[in-house]
C-alpha cells in the first residue's frame, strides 16, 4: 500500500540526512513524499530525490537573534502552524514524521491539532528541545541511539539512524589498512564547532613522523573563515590536502580513508558504522546534554573509535593517536570491522515499516487521539 508522507525537518544536516534517507525508501515503496522545512533547512535539500515536494514554512527559534527577533518567534511559529494546517486540508498526509529542529514545529503542530498520525525520529541519545516537547504528543519516538532518555508518556522504539543511499552504496566497503603507500585522512567537523579541529588537526599532522606525514592525503572540512589558514598550514608542511566548507561526496571520501577524525554527530557515527572505518571522535562540548558523547559510546565500547574529550584535545594527544592507528595496520583493520559490527544499515527500512504501520493500523496511532478523515 502507498500513501502520502509529510516529513518535517530542518536546521542542520544532522536532521536532514536521516530525513532524506527515509524519503528515498518511501519513494521506492511507491509513496508520495513532501518535505516541510524552512529557508535554513532548504540549504540541505540538494541531495533529496527530485520527486520530493519541498514546502518552506515559517518558523523561528529563541536560540538566536536579538530581543526583537525573539519577540517575533511566537508569531512566526503560529503563522507556520496555520500555514501547515491549510496545506494539510488541501493535501492530507497519511503520516507526519518529524526529525527535530525548530523548522519541524509547524508541521507537527498542525498534525497534533488536526489529529493526523504522527511520530518523530530522534538521532541522538538525548532528545533535542523540539523533540522533547513533541515526544509525549506523538504515537512513537523512533530512536537512533539506545538507550535514549525519553520524557514521561513517550513511546520509544530503537531503529538506529537512517543513512542515505549514497552511504548504503558504500556499506562494508573493503578497508585498505595503513601501510607504506599513500594514505587518506578525512576530517569532518559538523555544522558547528569545527574551529577547534581546524586549530588542532593540522598542527597534530605536522607533529607526525616524516615517514607518516609525507604519505598522507587529507580531506578537511573547515568553516569559511578558516579555509585559507588551514590550506596554508597543510601547504607549509607539504601535505596534500583538500580543504572545503562542505563535501558533497562524504561517503566516497570516508570509504577511501584509512582514518576519520570527526565530531560525534549522530549522522557521522551512523555513516562510520555502515561503511566501517577507524575513527578518532571529539564530541562537541557545547552539544545539549553532551549528547555527542552518548552518540560515540557504542563505537568506543566496541573498540572501533578513540574518544578525546574536547577539553583534553591538543596537538600532542591527537598526533599520538593518529600515529598509533596508522602504524598498526592490524589494529586499524580490527577497528574498521568493529565499527561495522555495531551498525544498523537497515535503519531506514525499519523506520519505513513503522511509518506504514502507523498509516494503516489505527491501533498504532497512539492513545492520544483517533485518526479523523
């Protein structure tokens, strides 16, 4: 059976990438898919299939802007909810699925008011602010990390974090362990907090023994204001490096890497477990509830990753870990296998099954309301 799925997501790639993964699966199952997001989230829609209809809605957050901007937030949200309600009247979704971020509020708010079947997906081990408010008001909370700290009244189920088709196409890609040949390092910093990595990673690579450093090729994600200085740092030490604010081909670069250095965002962790690569993870210290440390826990416990808390990150510590991994091919290969062992490459299919169950099984819509046609 097919239907109409409305996906609500926005803010960062951490919300948009799993939303894209679900959209890909639902389209393959014959569903129509609409994405509800705001102008900020729309920046991440280039990778969505062309069949997905994009609707930009009005929303806002108290986390940014001055007094006037924050005073306008309630009006923006109300306007977004009303707009979403009118859209739902014209084209009723069978299910609404939210992936977090304040741009998901209008569509989920409308679904609550109009008593449409609804659920949310939480990528991290600790719910974000938006999902914390919504969790008791939806039929299910699909959790990317388990256990997830859920509020009272929330119905949680572990599905894992869906990954895009581009990542699945490189699932379990053969790993070439470090050796006496050119080696690749992928450094990805996420949408926030990449500056400290741009400060420390080039310096740490500069501290490596010549026999390692001269064989390295680095793909380094940096903030726009840091691109030139990071590029210059690699040039000065004679290391071949590609420095960019965003890589459209992360799955390919990750599959080619002998080592990944990254924040511990949920999507990054999921990609690492599906493709299977050794990693050094530096959780973003300012992440709400320290959720990035929770995200990394499974990889660290499986000996697939080394975790360095941000307050302990310096060039000497990082250089030591890089040298250890790249000098021990058997251990690096073990880390790659261990990463795959904790992965859930079927997360998108599992989430799609929940969506279809929610759409066509009225008992699955939750006790909070009934489905009205």
